[in-house]
C-alpha cells in the first residue's frame, strides 16, 4: 500500500468535512472527484502533509506522516511527494532550469542537472532551459511544473485541478504527459479535480 | 542551486529596491569611514608635527594663529619680532635649543622658511641629494616641492612676497639657488622651501613695503643724502642690479648694511624644553612688549575641541543615513516577500524546512549589507582621495585615500548586523508562512 488514509476530517468555522478512507496501491493512478467547496483541495493538502487534519491519519509507504517532526515532515514531503497545481507558480527571479533545481535543493537533494535536462527533453522544452519564467506560455509553464513535480522521482504525485484551465486537446496532452512520466518514474498519480473530462481517462475514482 | 544563488537571484531580481538599499548603506558607512580616515591622518599629522615643539615665541596676536602658522605652516603668522630678542635668549644657558623661523615669502604657493639647520633636525629631515643650505640665497627644498615644482640641484628661482595666492611682488633682485632636496618623511618639511634666515632679510632689504625699515633708509643715513623715498628706491634698484650675480661678497655687504632693527624673525621654536626653563621663558617673553610665548599643546587641544562639534554633526549624518538604509533593507524585503508569499509556500511544499526559508531571507539581508560594505569601501577611499587632494592644496599636509585601517573591518561587522537585523522580521514572517492557506489564495 503506497497510501492509506483513514478517519480524516477537517473542521471549518461553519462546517466539518469528513473524508472517505483511501487505500491506494503503488501504480494505481486515482481521480478524486468533487464539486467546488467539497473540500477536495483540503484533502490534497492533508495527504501532502501541509494541512493538519482534525482527526485521522495518513500513511505513505507505512510512514504515519503526521507523527513526524515538522522538519522531518518537510524533508519527507520533498523526497516522496510531487505537487502539480492548477496555476503553475515559479520563483520569478530564477530561470527555468534553476526553478527545476529548486525542487532538488528544497528537498535537500544534490543538484542533478542532467535529470532535469533529460525530463525537459521528454516534454520538448529543452530549448527553454535558460528562459525566464515570464517568457513561457501558459501551456509551457504547466509542462515545466509537471517536470518539476516529477523531478525527484516521488512515490506519489498530488495534482490539484491540473487541467481545468486547459482546452480539450491541451487537457488530453497534459494527462498523457503526466501518466507517461509518472509511469516512467514509478510514481502513483492522485488527481483532485471537478473536470468531468478526466472521468474517461481513469478507472479508479473516489467521489467526495 | 544553493542558498547563496537563490538569495542573490532574489536580491538582483528587484534591482531598484536593492540598489537603493545598497547605495544608502554605502553612503552612511563611507561617510563614517572617510571621517575616521581623516581623523586618523589628521591626528597623526598633528602629532608628528607638533610633538617636538614645546614652546613658541612670536608676535602678539592670536595664539592659535601663531601655533598654526609657525608649527603647522597653516595660515598667516601674527607678525614679526626682532632678531635681537632671539640673540638675548641665546645668552640664557638653560636653553639648549632654539630655532628661529622667518616667513612671509613663497614661490608658486610653496612657503619659503628662513631658519637654520635645527629646523630640519627638529623633524628628522634627511638629505636625499645635495646638502643642507649653508649660505644665504641657498635653498634646500622638501621632497614634494622638488617634485611638484620640478626643482633640481643647481636650479634657480625667484621668490615673491606674500604667502599662498597673494603674492604682492617678486623679489627679483635675487634668485634662490637649490642646493639640496630632502627625503620624503611625511612632515611639514616635505612641502617647504628652506633657506638661511639671512636670505629673508636680504630679500626684504629695500623691498619692504614699509621703507622706514628698509635698507634704503639705512643707506640714506650713511650718505646723509636727500630723504626722498622715491630716490632711495631708485638708488637701491640700481645697486641691486649690480649685484645680480649675487657673489657672496655683495651678499655679505648687504647683510652688513641691514639695520639690526630690520632683522626680524616670525617665531622662535623651542624643542625639548624642560619644565623650569619653559616657565621662565614664558614669563620672561610675555613681559616683552609685542611678544608672546605660547605652549602649543593646549592650543592644539583647543583646536581639536573646536572641531569636535563638526565631527559630531558628520557622525550624526552618517548614523542617520545608516538607519535609513536599515529601513530601506527592511521595507525592500518586506515588500518583496508579500509579492513572493506564494514562492515561499512553494519552497515549503517542495520540502524546504522553515529554517531553510528563514536563512534564505536572512541571507538576502546580509547579502545587501555585504554589497553595501564593499561599495562603501570603494566610495570612502575614492572620497578620501578627493578630500586628500583638497586638504593638500589647502593645508599642504599629506593625506591619502589609499590608507586602509584595520578598524574599517568594524564597519563590516556593523554592515552585517544591519543586514541581519533588518532581515530578521521579514525572515520570521516567511518562517511562519501558512502553506495551505497561502496556496489556496495563489
């Protein structure tokens, strides 16, 4: 079991949300589907160890992540989890390659430039390595952010609405890219979305 | 990627704010450094020039003017006293050493000082080439003078009456002849032309503005001729032309004809005077009409105390600019962080610990202050060099911008603390970033 979550809940001033238990095996990419306000981003944040749940626990490859010390949790996250967001964000003062290397630096890993370059080749952006972030198109930014999420070969990739801002063909391309790269680095995809177009692409779905 | 690169990129990623911080910090620090360099060199110059003169006798007037003009060679003297008083003091056995100096002439803004060898020994002057003057009209020149005015041994020049810019007229009857150049030794000697005291009397004989005390007057007495001053002058000029080759006999002749009343000195310097002798000379001299004796030490102290309010103002300005610089670093960082909030959350998501984020922000502050310090070193030493050239022109004292004091490293510590302190609060804010909350607002 690569990820199992049980008894998770979170409380907001006006309501408390309880989440279904999750048991996800390695390589089983999942969709987590829910409408806006269903708390799906909160669930993703809890699974990623950046939001403390009110109740319940999360085990990632047998590690109870909320029992870790804060700094160990940070390092655990950097080494085992990759994040992809709806709107890709970068460190603006750094160029594309340095933004990718940031994920290694933040996770406390050695800089492995070649890993970044070969992944960028796979997404067809190796000519943009030295570009400024502001010089990239939105689609290019999303591709770079996917590369960044996968660069440290994480066990799990948590993607928050990665396609909802894209048109149909870009949507398919991004999903293809994500699944191909995830398979390549042996990572398990967990996509949180309300994008109905993705339903046909993934067999395993959890509704919240 | 490393902490330095990340911080550096972030600092240069907001060029205007960073440049402002660096310039402000550099201005504040370099003001303080220039002040320190000036103070250090001024104190050193004052000490090396003033330490061996224990007492000065000169014409009554401003005490500080007497000390400044006769010891430091700055500004105009208080007047002259008669050489007779010097000769009177010479009979006093308790006085081991006395140096008469006679001033008032210059050559191309360089002061000509009539004195004897003792003056050169007082400042431990050594000959670089040639020899120390031994006869009237011979001149031994300071190292800087020789260099600046291209004077070499055997060279001749015409002096003028008046010091610095206001040369009233040229003593073109007689020429000085350079017989020696002194080694550079960082004292007043470097910037003076030295000649026997008799030279000054000869130069002024017949050319004194006050012809009552001129050679013409004494000659007039000799010849019992008409007392029309104009004629006397003409006569004198004629004689002077005959003497243009200034063979020693004629010089001696002129010296003999000078009325003892017209032999004057500007000041008498007393090196290494013992306490008892000092008191007796002080009392004796101050009883004489038109004469005063001044102890340089309290006057120098007074002068320094007069400078201290000025120094305090400059120090205050330096502090003020440095504090503004601190705010600039602080506000620059805080502004940039509110724009970079999401970037901080991103770093955390990618596994950076809170401490890593904290250090990267602190490092930005330290980096800015380090740049400010480096710029301040450059600015202050170039600034000091500019101040130095002005001071040398104005006071003929040697200052340099290429002097480095170990105390300048204190400013490195000050700069680093400023960077650290200004970055502390922004860094703590970054440390406390709520990741999930920030991301949801991204």
